[in-house]
C-alpha cells in the first residue's frame, strides 16, 4: 500500500494543505552579536589568525597560515624563513592593513615561548606594533604594545 503525499495530514488539525515554515526566527535580534567598531581590534584578530593557523589547517585554502607554534621546536637558530613566510602571508591575507615589518622575538625559546611582533598601519591610519606569542601550552598569549 503506497501513501500519496496528499493523503497524509500535514497539520495537527488534519488539514492536507501543506504549511511551509521558515527556518528563520521571528526576530533576528536574538542572534545579533555586538559588532567590532575598532579597526585596530579587527586588524589584530586577522594578524593573530594568520600567524597561529597551521598551513593546511584551513581546508578551503591549504596555503593559508604560518604555523607559529611549529617553529617552537625548530633546531635552527635563524628564523629568517619564518619571518619571510609571515610577511608574505600577512600581506596576502590581511586585507586593508599595511604591514610595515615583521620581527621574530626568540628571546624566550628556551622557555618554550616564541613571539612575533608585527608593525602595521591599520585602516585608521595609525601605526601599531602587535606581539603574538605562541607557547606549548593550550593557550596562546597575545600582547599589544606600541
């Protein structure tokens, strides 16, 4: 015995007329989050994401990311390849921010902390330096200084 779609009641009232329900909530204000109004905060967020994302981690773009944590156990005393990779990645993926310079802070590598300072001109036309530190623990420390 086969059922025809029109033979089945669609609603509790027994009506066979289909009722389409939208997946949208009645009010979108329930799902609205605060927007970031600071261009500096947005730039720092993008810089941090590029530096801490491992290459290949973003499936849609396997070239995205520097993988700063991966350099913690690098036996090389020179971080020239890290610096050049970070500079090229930041210039390619951080839109609207002019990257001035990138410097590796390897003064605490013995304590399993590697830092990278990025000097940039954000969309507000102010120059800032942002320090991103990667360590072996689950959390990552970030600091901003000028």
